[in-house]
């Protein structure tokens, strides 16, 4: 989480990256990048990057950079209000 917004995460052997949906198609052509389908539904603007392609600091910094760039303009999720019983 960065600025209260999802940015990056680790899930099994892959990095989850939240990025600008306008860059989605472009990055999907990159090696090791797959759609994020964590809930069974593809979430455009989120991708998984296989750990095998993150074999240098430069490559990891590229993906982290995309996430941080989008984080500046991303909207935070609306927090659900708990109902009192």
C-alpha cells in the first residue's frame, strides 16, 4: 500500500502490480506478465509478473516504477462501513 492505495504485492511466486489501465495492453506483451485473475475475474490495470523474469534490480525497478507512477493518480478503494448489530 502506498498513500492508502494498492500498489504492489507478492502472491506465491509472482509480483502483483497495479498500473495505469492505459498501459495494460502494452505490458501484457512483456515476458512473464499475465493478467491478474486472483478472484477468477481479470482485473484490468492489475498484472502478475513471474518472479523468474525479475532477475535484476533494473527489471524489478521497472515494475515498481510503473506502480508508483500510477499510484499518484489512482483512486483509493472506498472503505466499507461496518453495520452495528
